[in-house]
C-alpha cells in the first residue's frame, strides 16, 4: 500500500492512510485531538523499540493491515518493518439510533460523550483494558529468538502489532474523551512494564512470564479469549465510542485465538505422529516421548492448567459490587447481552455461584447483579471447550488414550471465591500441604521448563519447522509452504 493512498469503498467505512495516524474517525477534523495523539506517537514508538520484540526491528514481516472495518476484515498484506507499521484508529460503523441495551438507563439513546456521573468508573475500565495490550507485547518480547518457523514468527509479530493497535484504540478514547487525566493515563500506559517490581501491569496474568512457544499458544488461546469475553461485554456499552472501538477489536482478537488454537493443534499433531511412528501408545511414557523431540501430552495438560487458572483470575471476584455498578450504569454488559431473554436490569434476578462453605464446594443463588463476573467466567469456560474438543479429536484419531480437560473452576485461583482454598483439578478440597506436595503433577514443574527450553531452538529457514510442531494446513493469505514470511537480516536476531 502506498504511503499516500486513501482506501475508499462504498461498503466499508473509509480508513484514511494519508495522515500520520491512519484513522476512520476524521482525526484531521479535530486539531486538538490530532495534536495530542501526534505528541503521544513518538513515545509509543520508543516504547515499542524498548519493550516490544527484541531485535527483528529491521526484519521485513508479512503483516496484515486493516484498511476497512467490515466483519470480514478487509485488509492488505505486505512485507513491513514493524516500527513502520501503520498503527491506526479504527471504529466499527455507528449503528443508527442505538440505545443503551441494559441497566438503569436502558432504552435511552447511547451516549456519544462521557456521562459525567460515571466518568471515573469508565476511565478506570478503559485504562485496565488498555493496560493489558502493551503488557502482552512485553511478555512476548523474547519469543522471536526461538521461533519454530518463519510462519510462527510472523504470527507472533502480527499478534504483537495488533496488540499495539489495541493500545492505540484505548488511548484514542482516553485522549479524546477524558481531557488532561486521559492524557496522563495514556502516558502511564507506556510507563508500566510487565512484571516490573515498582511499576507492574495492573492485572495479575499480565505480569506472568511467557517463557516458551507452548506458553504463547496457550496464552493466545486462553488469555486472548478473556480479551474476547471482556471486549464482547464492553461492545455492549452504552458509551457508544467504546462499543464501536471494541466491536472492531473483536475481529482482530479472533485471529489471535486462531494462532493459539492451531499452535496447540500442530504441537499435538507432531506429538501423536512421532509417538505412532515410534510405536509408543502410552502417553505417560514421558521419557521415551521427549526423546523423540516432541512435547508429551501430560506436560501440555499442565501448561493448560496454568494458563486456564491464571486467566480465570482475570474475571475478578465472582461476587463483585464493581461489576454490578458497571452494569447498572450501562457501561459494561454481559456476553451476548442483546440475545439474552430477560429484563436486562436484573434487580430481581439471581444467578448460581459456586463457592466454598464449611469445607464443601457448593452452589448458591446470589443476586444476579453482584454475580456478573461469575456469569462471564462461566460463559468463558464454555467458550474454551470448543478448541479443547478439537485438540482431543486429534489425539483420539491417532488412537492414543488421553484427553485434555479443563481443571475445576476453583483450581489454583488467587482471586475470588476460591482464593483462600486449595482445590485439585478434579475439584477436591485439600489442605495446603497436600496441594503443595502434588503441585508438580498439576502445574508445569522445573523439569517441564527445562525440557521445553531445550526444544526452543529457532528455525528460520523458509518452509522448515521445529521437530515439536507440524506445519500449518494453509499458509497466511494462501501463501505456499516455503513462503518467506519474515525476511531476516543478520543483525536482526542479535538480542540487545
Ligand atoms: N489482578 O470486584 P473485583 C485482553 C482488582 S484481556 C489484579 O474483584 P472487578 C487481552 C480490580 O481492578 C481483557 N487485580 O473485580 C488478552 C479492583 O481494583 P480497584 C482485559 C485485580 O473490578 C490477551 C479490585 O481488584 N479487559 O484484553 O469487577 C492479550 C476488586 O475488583 C484482578 C478487562 O479486564 C486481577 N486478576 O473486575 C492482550 C476489561 N482482578 O478498581 C489483551 C476491563 C480484579 O478496586 N476490566 N482486580 O482498584 C474489568 O472489567 C474489571 O476491571 C475486571 C475486574 C473484570 C478486570
């Protein structure tokens, strides 16, 4: 795409690539906003260079850039150097006559400006959403050094630039609608760092490490799916600019989950093929399986247990007055709010919430408004299962007796109803001592990390793949198997 090209289409909302900051929000019509964002832009690039992908800043990456905001994701693909990626501001089209779909303002026209009484509540939520985006880029900073193929390397960078774009999306809202404190928050988003002792990212899971590629795939399958659920809830918002922003972000999130699901599928595929070739039927014959240069299924389960439980904490406390107020205020809805058949006010409803009472796990009815985090978590758990079923089908088709499962909701939780309890993946309440003594069977242990590390060797030859992962079924944008997704120059791969 040429620098000065403006993309036009009758079907799509036009994205103007002519400006310093590509956008479909008529940025040039609001000089003050344009100036504020143009002032933030160099700091963003500095952040990208300092905390984004280590090395590879000069590599040419086959990236997708959105040039329209239709649900099919109208886009162009081209080799681009990442710091030159055209991060832009893209909102889904406005819905004529949209009204607030839930809460005490239900039926009133959706807000085009921030409602004064909810200003700080709204700002806090946008900041939390924004904070996760750069955090994930920081967590994945070193993965390029050990990519199992150029295809995977490209997918990593695609995810990274899109998370960068999601940061832009939230910064646009902060700067446009929240004045001086919005600008300060936008700056602070570039200053916090994942796992930094003094200035960490806000939510727990975003301060965890993403030490290897299996973690990356699990993260993009499970943690990006929290992104999907939260964005879907925010897309219902009565604050229309937030709704439109999140609706567009959801199309990008879908690709991240695809990278995660297929990454794990391809890992499983390589494992079961190698096991069958070597005549190994027992998935617990770990030493023999690892000797084949593939990842044994019990390790995969432990990785899944970790990412699933840490991500469940991102839903906040199951019982939350914050969540109740966000809903009643009309700021954050439920997953698929408009498809749910009830009054969308919920003051007289209840919702069953799992908790621990007198040493037993029980389910109790709670006021529905206070139980909204719990409900979103339940929706999330259901949403996770589809890909897991497809993973299990690969294992079953290979004739191997093993099933990947989701651990019990209370397993390894640090936030909410189960935070002070020790619960096994099967859902049994145990003492702290018993849990600690068995934790190595349930969560990735030191030997797992050591083994995974030993596999993490870069493969940068076009069309070649590390032993532990199968090639994808189809290339990006239907490119052939030996396509050079990333053009690497020798200086690119040296870590600073
Ligand atoms: N770690 O009533 P509570 C994504 C705080 S992922 C640390 O329990 P609430 C992505 C909470 O902030 C989606 N602190 O929960 C994925 C509150 O503090 P304040 C991100 C936590 O408020 C992959 C206090 O504890 N988007 O997009 O109902 C790659 C009590 O809160 C945690 C959102 O999350 C935690 N895990 O719900 C890239 C949407 N949990 O305010 C991107 C926006 C809670 O009292 N955020 N706390 O100081 C929200 O809707 C809500 O803030 C939460 C928490 C659901 C996160």
